[in-house]
C-alpha cells in the first residue's frame, strides 16, 4: 500500500468525525484567546442567538440530504416575518399555522417545479425565493412593519421567555431537532430520503415515489424556514422583506460543515446541529478577533468552498461543470 493510499484511507476514517473535532478545536482556540468566551452565560446566549439560523439550516438539511439545494429559505423567512406581523392582530395564535402553511406551500411549489418541470433545484428555489421576496415587498408596502408589543407578548411571549436561566429559543430548537431526527431516522419517509440522496436511479428502480418524496423534502425545508421567520419576527417585534438577510450563506455552511454533502445520502439533522454550533463559534470568534463585518461574508464563502471540497462524494460526480 502506497503512502498516498494510506493517507486516503486514514482521511476516510477521520472524515465522519471532522465536524465535532473542528467544533472542539474552535472552542479551545477561541477560549484560549479570551477566557470569557467559555463562561456558561456567554455560551447560552450564543446558542440562543443562533437558533433562528439553526432552524433555517435544519430545514435546508432535507433539501441537501436528497442531493438538492434550497436557495429560497432566506426569502421565505423574510416573507414570513411580514405575514406574521400583519396576521397577528386578526388571527392571534393562528398566525403560526398561517406562516407554516405558507412556507410549506412555497416549498411544495419548488419541489413540483424541480420534479415535474425538470428545473434544477438551485434555479427553482432561487425563482421561488424571488416570488417570496416580491410578495413580502407587496404586503409590507416596501417598509418595515412593527408588532404591537402587548399582543406579541400575550400570544408568542412563550417563544422568547426564560426558564431556569435558559432562553426558550433553545427549547424550541431542541424540540425541532428531536422531531426532525425522528422524521429522518425513524420513519419510512426518512429512509426514502436517504435512498433518494444515496442514488436516485436506484430509488426509482426500487419502486419509491421519488417525485412525492422530493416535493415533501422541499416542503419541509421551506416550512422550517417559515418557523425561523416567525421566530425572527417575534424576537425583533416586526417584519420586513429584508429582516433575515445575511442568513442564507451561513445556513448552507452549517449544513455542509456539519457533514451533509451536496451529493446527499449521508449526514442529517444531528450533523447540522454540530455544523450550526461551528458557525456560531466562528461568528463569535470574528467578533472577538475584531474581523470587520464587511469581511464576514467573505470568511463564510471561503469556509463554504472548503466544506464542499472536504465533504462532497466524488464517486457520484463524473464531471464537474
């Protein structure tokens, strides 16, 4: 066995463990640079702040898990903030159902366009994202909207409260990761997702309704983006067509750095949890090391390239265009 082969074998063994190794290394590096970073109160605050991004990434995991991509998540979250702000005075707690249903519908349309019209998912979701953005602009009158604080607190105050020093956002994120883990790992739908991601032609040959599975995957992705948008709206007490801007790239990075490759079939929601924590530490480290805000997207872009290069399954790619 040549040294090159031995290196490849060693990397293949380490590769599944890279996400949590990376997370531990980053925490140690930032913690050594600034001991305040490791204070429990700081870590809890950091985790609570990252929950909306985590929920968006959690949904995107389903699209990437089947070998697709969802570029509409950010726009759907933005649209949801506007819907939530406008619907709250009339529908109260029913606003949550309206927001989620709107997200599910937009995702289902993306899935339909991808599967029935054979439009690549990055184009179909980008187009649906444009529709969502335009809808948000129209509904909001192209301006920021504000929620009535009393009504927000009486209806959705439970989303942003604190119990035993733990922000409720963390409980919401925990409940969603458990629900999506169950969906991915313990249901027929979850097993079908893995089959489609691992090899769509084989999934079709085995009799799976791949079209329905892919439409459902994109619907779940957009539905979770809508939940992220609702949480954004409640936390910031309003809505805007641009409220969640800047979250799409970090969400994609969270999924890929966590170990769910663009080629699909491996990884999943637990990996995305680790990937989101990595993103949270990177964001915090850029603040500690005083990286200019205008350069942060550049940093995430470089990390995205590295994540794709390290996680992608090249056996599924004969040609890269």
